[in-house]
C-alpha cells in the first residue's frame, strides 16, 4: 500500500548529496507544513545532511594531502 510519508522521505533522502542543502530543506519544510512530515523526520533529514557534509569535508581533506 502506498504511503505518502515514506515516499516523501525516500525522495528527500535521495536528494541529499545531489542537491544543495537549502533545496533539500526547502522541500522538506514544504511537506512538513502540509503535515506529511514530522519533526522527527526533519531531524533524520538533518542528520543525513550533517553526515553528507562530514563526508564532503573528509574527501576535501584527503584531496589536499595527496
């Protein structure tokens, strides 16, 4: 059975690393305002953004050392 919340979360989490953070947040907040996402969902999205940011910083650091 189709679940809108799961669909939206999958879409947003797929955007992380592919789209700028502001777009991911903007899209997530739109669905939060519509009542599809919860604060817990936004927390999970933020955690993914932070993990992506840390990965990008790590890759930059490795590139400088080479």
